[in-house]
C-alpha cells in the first residue's frame, strides 16, 4: 500500500512538472535582464531530475525539446536543416535532464544541498554544450554567414558563442544555481504530496 501511494505521488508530481515545462516554453515565460531573456524551463526539469531520478529528468527534457520545436523557437535552424534541428533540440533536452538527475543521484547520499547544486550546474552545461557541438557539426557555415550579416566576424566557435549563446548561458546558469536548491529544499519539507529528497533513490516512475 505504501509503495502504491509513493508511486502515485511520484507520477502525479511528474505529470505536474511535465505540464509546467510545456506551459513555460509555449508561453515564452522568462526572466529579463535588459536585452537578455533567461528561460525558466530548466528549473522544473532540474527539480524533476533531482526528486524523481535521471529517467524522469530525461523525460522532462524531451518534453522541453518537443515544445521548443512546436513553439517555433528553432525556426531559424529548422530552415537550415530540419532533421539536424530536430535531432539537436531533442538530444540536448534529454541529455541535460538525464545529467541533472544523474548528478543529483550520484551525490544525494552525501549532501542533498550539494547534490541540488550539482544538478543545477549539470543541466545548463550539458544543454548548452550539446547545442554548441550541434552548431559546429551541422550549422557552422550558416551560423558564420548569419553572424556576418549582423556585422559579427571571427572564428567559427567564437561566432557561435557570441551570437547564439552569449551571456544568456551565464544568466541561466546563475538562475538555476540560485533557485533549484531552494525549491528542492522546500519540496522536501514534507508537504502533503512530497517525500524526502534523499530517499528518492529507487526506480524512476517511467
């Protein structure tokens, strides 16, 4: 009975986080710092990976990738190479969610707070890293030409970093590091639907 109740809670939380990811991305909800807009979609992905395990994080990352494609945020890259765009967008979401959950699971027994920080660090690093590698492998010439039209010149890697990644990555990293450990600790405070984070070490609800 206890296991059934726990699995029901985990599935309910996963469903809630799935809906939050989809809504945040489809509505384009972000925190703005002047000209920079930092998406908050990574926060529920990281929390899901930390609370429910790597497979749940991968699922939430996949949902994020699908909604990116549906929302039109990848239109520019889709015009250049549709197949490569779908591959990169989905892969970076899945791997980033998997990395967040895996990082937390690896360190969770030692320090719940430290594990949350590791998960918050892993997600944007993997997400941006896969995007960067994808640009270098599939879109380098297109990226260089696009940047040149904006008056930006330089080597391929520098163009990709400055034009398509920029300071948004650092703002997103900072946001994740600040918010995720706090939110995980709140959820872990034995709310009616919650359960201790450190005990979430078993099977994923997938």
